[in-house]
């Protein structure tokens, strides 16, 4: 093999590796944190399906805003829609599920990050001369598997969003049912009182 042929042969794997690294780096750059931690689709589901507002208590200011809204709703005669809105704003379990969204998104972003390189140091002595070698190593298997990891974590993130949305809708349905049961029980008590008053008369 000629010198130019050998150089071309050696250059080709390097170009492939460089292309692979570039593609993976580009793919990794696509995974980044969203401003709301993946909360927007759940919030939109509440608006579209229930006509209700959701708020994630990520700070003291958010918590104060939620408390203020709940107080405003409780200051009025409680309707079924008001009861559902209070439940969606003030449910601790639902707030905990919102944090699960943030965790799932963090795992998705982490899956798209390039692996940290390893550095090795070697010291050789030969014939009175000392040679120092530095090696920069990258986990190639982890690098190649980044698209697979991202696909898995992306599906998990989407599943988490769907699960939280389903739990939110279920909470709204349970609250509506509990309100109607309470209303029916109140009507039953009122009717029984009327019957007793009529019997005493």
C-alpha cells in the first residue's frame, strides 16, 4: 500500500468517529430543560378538558398565590366548579406529582449529555529518559447509546405527563362526585327535619 493510500485508510475511521461524535453532540444539544419542567401539557389538559386552572407551587410566591386564590373561592358560596378548582389548586398529592415531572425531565436531559471523558497518566523510564503520557479516554459504548437512552427517557417523560394528567382528571371527577354526594346528603337531612317537624305538629 502506498503512503497516500495508507494515510487515506487511516483517515477514514477518524472521519467516521469525528462524524459520530459531531452527530451525538448535536443530538445531545437538543435535550435541554424547559421553563416549566414539562408542566405546560398538563396545564393545557386542565384548561381543555375541565376549564380549570392549575398552578405548580415551585416557590413561596407560587404557594402564596395559590392560598390567595383558594381564599377567594371559599369566600363565595361553594359550587361544584369551585370545589373542583380548589381541589386542583390545593391538593398536596397532585403537587408532588408535578415534581415527578421535573425529575423525569431532568433524567431526559441527563440522557442526552455527553459522557465525561476520563484522563489517564503514565510515566515511563527508559535508558535514563523519562517519558510522560497523558491519555484522554471517552466511553464509546455510552456515546453510541445516547440516542437509545434519549428515546427511552423521552417515552418515560411522556408517560409521566400522561399519568399526571390522568391523576388530575381523576381528582376533578372524585371531587365533583363527593360534592354531589354531600349535596344529596344535605338535602336528605333537610327533608328528614321537615318530616319530623310535620310529625311533631
